[in-house]
C-alpha cells in the first residue's frame, strides 16, 4: 500500500511539472541590428563594455546617453580630439586603468574580456570581422547623419535593454529641431543666407580649408537652419573632407563663412582669414561675418551628440530676429542635463565656460 501511494505521488508530481508552463528567457531583449546589418545577440545586459579603435568618440557619446553606461564597467580608446576630453570631466572613474590603444589589434581587444565592444562602422572590416571569428560580441555604429542617428540609436537601446531611453533621446532632439524648422519655414528662398563651412588645417605654417560631403551632417545642418550651403555638389570625394581652393571660395563669395576645427580652437582659422589680404575683398570678410564655430570639449558642428547645439547656434546666428528668445547658454545647460543627466552645477558651469570662450570674439 505504501509503495502504491509513493508511485501515485510520483506520477502526480510528474504530471504537475509537465503541466506547468515553461519559463522562457524573453527573445530579442538584448538583440539588435548594427550599422553593418549584422544581428548581434547577448545573453544578458552587458556589464563590461569597451568602446575601441579610432573615432571612439562618436559611439562613446551615444553609449553614455543611456543610464546603463553608468552602471557598467566602461573602457575607452582615445576620445580627446584636441580640445580636451569630455568623459573624465563627467565620469572620473573612466580613467581607471588607462585607455585602450586606438590601434589595438583583434588579439589585444580579446584580452579585455568585454561583454560587448562598440566600434565605428568603418572598423568592421579591420576589427569587427576578426572579433566575430573569435566570438567576441561587437556592435558597429555609423552616426554620420541624422537619419543614421534615428536608425541606430534605437538599435543600441535594444542591445542595452532600454529602447525606451533611445526613443526619449530622439524625442529630445526632435523637440529642438522642431523649433528651428517651424521658424525658418516662413523664409522665402531669397531670405536664406549663403553659408560656407570650412574645416581649417595648418601645415608648414600654411593655412588651407576643406569642405564636407553633401550627405554629411555638417551640410545637412546648414539646410536645416534655413540657409544655403554654397559648396553643395562640389565635394566629389563624397566620403571625406575635400580641399577647396581660394579661387573657388572667392567664386562662391558667401555671406557667411564658418570655420571649423576639431583639434584646436576654430577661432585660429577665422583670425587667419581676417589677417590675410587674399580674403579681404570677400563679402563675409567685409561684413565681419567670418565666424568661429562653437565648442566646449568638442566642436558642436560634427556628428557627436551635441550637434544639435551647433544647429541651434547657427540658426540664432544667421536669423537673430527669428531666434531672439533662444538662449544658447541655457540650451547648453539643458542639453547636458536632459541628455546626460548631469546635475552638478560646477560641471555645467565649466561646459558653458568652454562654449563662451569658443565664440566670444565672433
């Protein structure tokens, strides 16, 4: 009788177990498609993330938009373009253990034992493929245009398990852009000023200038703010900055020239134009409309997260009557608060101070 009772109990227990619904891990929670079209899957939220190789600044900026970055152990390659390093200012722990060599090989990156490696999309061939072969999870980001920001940020959010934050960030961008778009929409074509963005370089004490491709964020920003990028259609390189001659600059003769530098103050190149007799007959020079682009520890007119501050500054500079109520200092403060959750007033004051220093002599 006892044996029968034991067998009956076992049968009933087994039946109950098989009747219970299976406990499944949600599919796709840490799965996303990267800039190179690969589906990358993680078994859990990444706790150790490395942002590697050259141009680490751009994926690092995107990563730190998410609170998950604050909770993870982060490793970075060089992120100082020359104006200073943003990340140690805000997250001092980032410096622990030093930085990863920008030119580190696949073998060297493997030794970091990262749960996830973020790369600029241009490094897929040189690094991403090799990391795939040794089963090291890696995810690429391009982030060169607004369309790429809109497509790639939600994918990064999915990989981190927080797509809602990605959508929140995109909404913050769109709120700022909407104000610009609505106000410049009233401009007739002949009310839109002609603008030339010039990236300056100095080699052997000789200044030269370059123009951006049509598809890049820098060109798009000028269109966005109700102006005409006079160089559009002239950069045949398409995938990089192209040197432009003085003769071509003179032929365009734009109403505004905005100088850009990513590794030194842009004012250096503005001052060089004003000091050169070669440029003295240009309309922008005569009207004192050669301007240094804004920056803090990064120039705003480039595809890093703070590009929207560059767009706001450009809109106010070109159309002061339409944006008289737009306080750029307040926008800098709210940007770092809303996008990066920075509440330390001393840090915000420092970033605002860098901004003012970059444009104070315009």
